[in-house]
C-alpha cells in the first residue's frame, strides 16, 4: 500500500485509528474458547465490527507466538482475512524485529511476502544494515521504534549523545538510510510533549502512536503536537477497544468504543481543513 | 539449565562452541529438498554429527519465520529433538525480541515455556520493563544485545552518552535489573578489542560471541580479551560449519569444521589451568 492510499483511506473514513489485536486467550470472552480457533474467532468478530471505524490493524506477534504453531496459524488466518475482505486496511505486524543484513531480509520476507503485511515494527539498535533490508521492499513500510510508551524508554532512548537524545539520533540517522521515505516511527502518546520535537525533525513521516487509553495518553494532545497537514498519525488503541467487554456482546462493545475514538478523530481532522 | 551445568558441559566437552542453525532452503544440499521437512532433516543431520563437539545450538528465528507455519514447525521439531536426545546442550533462540512488560512476558512464554529454549536473545532498546519479564524465568537465561558484529553497530551502540558508549551503558544499567545474574551479553568477535572492556565491566557474565569465521573474527583474540576463569564465553559459528559442504557429505564436513574449532578451543581452555 502506498502512503497516498493510506491518506485517502483516512480522509474517507474520517479516522486514523489503528486497532491493536493483542489477542490473549485469558482475556477473550470465555464462550469463544469452545471454538476450533478461538484467537481467530475473536479477531474475525472484532474486524467485522470495527473495520469501517479504523484504518489499520496491528497484531502484536508476541501474543500469537506464545501459543506456538496454533498462534502462528491464527495470525496467518487473521491477516489473510483482513487482506481478502478489507484490502483498503493498512496492516502492521508489531514484531519489533531487527538483525544483521541477510537475516533482516529473512524477517522482511516473513512479514512482507509470506504473511503479506503492509508494515512491520523494527528496533533500531543494530543500525543501518539491520534496517535497510526492510526498506528495500517497495510498497511496504518500516516502522522504527523511536520513543516508546513504557517507563524503560528512559533507560536509553532519552539519554543524550552529544546533547541529543538517543531517540532523536535514531530519527536523524535513519533519515539518511536508503528509501527513508518508507520509514514511519513509533512515538508513545504518554510523552506527548516530545511529539512536537519529533514532528519538527520528521515533518512528513507517519507516526504510529501507542499508549492512548489503557496506557494513559490523550488524543487531543497527540494531535496538537503530532499532526501534519497530511494527518501523519496512526493512533493505536488495543485493550481499551478489544477487551471493553468479555461477554457475548464483546464485538458490539468494541465497535462502540472504536466509534467514540473515531468521533474524536473526526473532530481533530476538521481542525486541519 | 543452570550456569554451573553449562560450565560443567564446557569442561567435559573441552569446547565452548555454539553452532548457529541459520537454516536456509537456498543453501542446504539440494537432495534434502525431497524430504518432507527439509529444514528439520538438515538440522537433525547437523545435530547428529556435531553434538559432541559443541555445547550450544542457536537457531536464528528469522530463518524459520521466513517459511511461515512450516518454518515454525521445523523450529519446534528441532528444539524438541535437541532437548530429547541431548539434554545437556544449551539452547538459544536467537530472536532479538523485546517489547513492553506484559508483551515481553508473552515472548518469554513463547521461547521458554512453549518451545523450551534455555535462552533467548533480547534487544535492550526499550529498557528495564522490556527485559525484566524475561529475567523473571528461573533456570532460563536472557542474552542482551550489547555490541553486535555488524557495521550498523557504529550507528548507535558505540555513540557516547556522558562519555560512555551506549553498549557500555547497556551493560551498566542492565546489571541493576532484578535477577541480573540471569543475563548474558552478545558481543561481536569482529570488535575483539572491545571485549577487554566488556569483560572488565561484567567479569562474571557469559558472553555470546558471534562473528567467528564468515564474519572475520579471530578465536585467539576473542579468548585473550574475553575469557574469564570460568571460561565465560560461548563462541558462535554458523555458515562456516553448517554450509561447509552442500553435497551429501554435508554433515560429515560440518563435523570436521566443528572439530577444527573445538580443537582450537581445547588449546585455549588449557591456557586457563
């Protein structure tokens, strides 16, 4: 998917919501455990109920890997279901991978070719030759961790190198990589004041912003500091939507929660005009 | 496996060789492609031929994920085969994972509980709450990326924070995490001179050293700078051993290559006495 197609989808749906499919057998409605593939059954119901309210889905691979082969099967079925039924949706494998050159190419093939995701999240720690193999894929997007929404972000990401925080070095250096136009960045909503500085450094890049809802981030603040004229934001919510109810009405309640956020987003998008 | 059991194995086998199972359908002997599960058939033959010469196997998960469900199946069969037939062997999932707290716990369960690896490699970029969920597992080991063997290591890892290279900050800060005694570190052999400084900072930790062979590292140098009185090293070789021949004799040739390195290691271990 091209960035322009993503922007068009945002304009049409009046939403820049990304729904995180962090699907956990211990948290899904108990009646689904009787299904042959409870993880996929849950995801399918959530997708059916919310696809018109969001522009992206982001399964976190950890939740699927924890169930071994069955989990990978559910992940593969989920992405196939989205791609087949809702090809306009932007799909993100939240995998936080990264390895040396030829090995990163393998990960890129796993997520872009084998599973057919549009984007994958990548850790920048190993530098250029660990990131560029992902950037080599045309029509695909590499979402680099810059400033994450957890406490541990202060261990290294905000530490200063020559007076510049590491996460800013990541922005600066990664913009010199080949096909840097295929980069997006993860910037946590819990650190909204940092978003303004990030936006200054990468004015055109899309930012994937986790931490709205369960992690305490505020949508208005995120938009104030992070939006650019082409929107430039994908704001993620996971638990606040998908686990809003764990009864038989879970998908309908998820849609209500998604609709609430989409409504706020519509208001923010109107400010752009 | 406890660290002491690993040390005992090293003493008994007179080896601290780790063999990387970076198994690639494009590089394995063509006759294996007729097998039902070529990835596992290759790994099984390599393990049967080399298990007495090495103390650890390290499948890199990227190579398996690239083949989707089939790849994960082959990975699961490989680790089961090692654990069942050679329970003394230390097994490392070279996965370079890392995510926020509850998500890292999922990855830890995937590799420690579901697949039953002894250790997993982790990226430090997200800090304390992304690493400690792995450290919570008793009898398991978390191998943190410190200084990797690729060119991109110079992008961020060697950049200085308050005069101290980021990779050294990673050593310093991670040693304050709960259960830091369950930490090991990745330090590339291509930067042997850095090993002396790493050894000074973490005198007792095991170091996993990739980059011997194909990537140009030198075993004598690595031992000179990196060994401690309990050995404290796992030196990895992947392609130089497993792809030494791509004919029907591949396993026998792999054993010859592994034996060469084990012979050098025996010499280095004698210097310790």
